[in-house]
C-alpha cells in the first residue's frame, strides 16, 4: 500500500479516473475499496474528490452520491445543488427588495423592477419545470432541449400567475402586493425543494 495522504488533488483525480477506466467498478463502494487497497488515502478525502468529479461530469457512477451524500443535506453542499441555492437566494432578495425599496427611490427602484421581472416571469415556471424534469438528461429523453425548457419556464410562469391571483381573490387577503409576493415566494421555494429532492434521488 502506497502513502496517498500527500497526493495533490490533480493526482488523486487522475487515479480515480484511471481506476474507473481500467477496473470498471460497479458502484461507489467498489471504487473506494479498489483505490484504498493501493493508496493510503483518508476515506473522506477520497469521497470528496469523487463527488467533485461527478459534479463536474468527468465521471459517472450510478451510486456516486451514496456516501455522506446519502443524506440530502450533504447533497445540498455539492455543485449539483448550486442552482437551488441561487434560485432560493434570488427569490428571497427579490422579496426583501420589493418591500424595502419604495417606488420613488431612484435608481434602486430599477433593481427592484429587474428582480421583479425575474421573480414573476421566470422563477415560478423554472422551478416547476425543474421539478418535472430534474435533470437535463431526463429532459432530453422527453425531447426537450435548453431553448424549449426556457420557453416552457416562461410560459408556465405566465400560466401560474393568474391561478395564484384567482385563488387569492377568494381569500381574506385579496389580490394585493404583499399576498402575491409571498405566494410567489412560497411557490418558488416549494417547487425548487421538490426539484432538488427529485434530482437527488435521480443522482443516487
């Protein structure tokens, strides 16, 4: 067994890719066992490198994310979940901006308008489509390319807004700014969370 604690990230990545090509391990556990038989590499360091390579698309393993990554909380820390955090952060920042920036507060009101357009015309539909097709591979299997996903996202957002307005019309809050913004925020978070859970299960 060779010492592997001092291997650079690049060297470790080459070892992982080489083992996959030559040994063809069936799953994550077999890959880890093969490498650790030859190199004295801490398991956590090895798993972290494998997950990173998987997220970058450099390797494909059916059970790659079954590690600490068997927990959704661990999966949310990987590069595969970056879109989720960007979406949630954008929705929250937009909500804060809408309530914090008054209509006559120039030029910041233009930032409010820009975020508002994204919040209304993009995020609800995007997260809904993402929940239906959690991975690009599955979307392509259904015959959807990137342009079609974008068009569907905008179209779905335009379809969801009237439905939200109709439902709010029958509530005590009515169709006003605050309930509409909070409803869109809740809808975006719910759809995004469903999407990331489905993506997690598809990847593991």
